[in-house]
């Protein structure tokens, strides 16, 4: 959930250079002034922390990630990350969080997600300091889920155990594939042996961990994808995510597109995910996510249920609800500029109020990813809109067989999940004339 909403697209507009920077008091006054919406209660609040560096930028990646230095040997993660400005960046994160406190004062953090980039480039000692800085400034809900994204290319023995000792409760491992040829085709820095070693270490260190896989890779066959799935499931992961490789704008693959499996084969691969995960005892609870009971990713569930999240770090996005409006924020993208601005107390590059006309689509863009759908009452609570605002598109989605509902809940059908873009598109605001 790092980009993609209507509001976040609008954040791309540059800020006027002549404008005087808005003070915290001025911004807060703008956030809390009367408006057309009214929220009786605020939704749960999560914290997203962005660590922007990778050893190498993957050719398919459109996230705000920046290559630090290509390692001659991916097995030497410490040498590869030598010189990484961990202390300065941690200082900037602390300053960013402190400057954000007036906007979330009195609210408890339900979950923390440390994403990137490759957060596991940062040492366990740095992650320990980061979490200590967070705990000293915001109250955490008891049992707060704390997730760290990790790359097998930064794996060293006992490193994951040290993250656990620092306070991380959940690891998400970007395996993508266990096949050396496929890993090379998508520009990953690790090989299959490193992936298997990293997953084994995660299983020994964490009660909850996630394996990220990617399918429809260049030249991939159904048999090769099935082998990847079976290899992952042999580790009995509590959570598995399977993503279709897509070609995103402004990536290397967009300029040099590889030959990918055709749509029918990709659909067979998706079907194979459902077959294998069900047999392994993992339930599909979101379009791309499968979990055992009690191991769903609570942080991502908060996104999909239109909860709030404070985002700190280079390029991080946030969504915050106030009594009469919802505001989306973004930080400066370039890590060097982010550190300079954050240490000066001004990491926030842009903020925008979500237009009333966009709220229904933004809610549905998230909620319809969930196999169980959403409570109708939650739509009212989280958007401040009446149910009548979505009655017409709900009825149309039902007519097309993309959605079902009862008096309290609505959920996508199997067809709706297969044609999710079509389903979500029904809730787009009408195009303005002109």
C-alpha cells in the first residue's frame, strides 16, 4: 500500500517554491477545522517506516527504492552495505516521528511495518534503536505486530534471530522464486540456496513469517511455478503471498519488456496457488495473501479495512482521519533530501484532503481485495458517507455477478476477485465535464 489512490496520484504535483512553509500549528488547524464530513470515532492507527536502500534496484520495481552499492558477492551483506548512513537516517526518522506527534496525539499504534527498499540491510542494532525511538514517543497497543521486510541476499546466520531480539515479531521474506534462472531473469541478488537458508532461519526464529513469491516470470512454465510453490509450502509457512509479475511504468522492464507467459497460463498459475495453499491449510483471505488461522497480516488488514497509518521515511505515504476530513500525506522521496528536511523538522513534502467524491472509491479499492468483503457499517464509519453513496454501484456489481451481499455485509464473488479491476472501477467517481 505505498501508492495508487486518487489522492496519492494528486500528491505528485510540485509545491510552489515561493510558498512559505506551513507551520505545524497552521497545518493542524487546517486539518481540524469544520467540514462536510463527521466521524464519531477514529479508525485504528498503524505506523509504516520506509528504509529506502537496496543492494540493487530490481528491474520490475516501481517502489521508492535506491541502489546503495552492487555487491560483488551477495553473500557478504555487511560489506555490501558498508557506508550506509544508518545513524543519520535513524536520526531523521526520529525527527520525522516527533514532528508528526501533534497529528496523532493520544492514539495508540496497533501495528508497525518496516518496509523498503531492503530493511534487512540495516543491522539488528539499528532496528533495535529504531523500535526504541518509536516506543519512547508513541504508545503501542499490547501485542503490537511489528513486521520487517527481509531479502535473502542480506541473510547471515543468526541475523534474523537478532531482529527478533530487537522486537520484530514478524518477518516478510522477499523470496520471489527458488529457481536460480528465474531469479536471474528478474534481477534478484540472491540464489535459490540462499532463499531456502533464509526461510529456514526465519522459521526457526519467528512464530509468524511470510514468504513472498512471484509468478508469471519471464519464460516460466506451470511446472516450474508449481515447484516454487511446493518448495515454499514445504517450510510450512504461516503466511504466503503470491503476486503476478506486472510491468510497471518507469521501470527497467517497462523500457526493456521481457517475454512473459500469456494470460491463460498466468491464470492457470493463479489456480495452482489456490489448489496448493488450500491443501496446505492456508486460507486465501485477500487477493494475493494466504494464511493459517491467527496469522493474517494485521498491518495489511488495516490498510484494506481503510484504517489510518502514519508513514515516516523517504517517500512514505500516510492516511490520517480527523473529525471532519481524511488527509493523505507524503514525505520527500530522495533519501538525502529527506534526511536534510526531516532533521530540520519539515519532512512532509505534500498533503491533500481526500475529496468527498473520491472516498467511496478509495474505500472500495481496498475493501474489495478482501475475500470476506466488508461490513456495510464500516463503510459509513470509515468514510463518513451514507450507504446510499454506493447503492447504485453495489447493485450493478451484484447484477454482473461480481459481488454478493446481505443486510450487514458485502463481499466479492470468485468472479469478482478474478476481475477485481472491473469490480473496483464501478465505484470510481463520475468524470467531471469540461
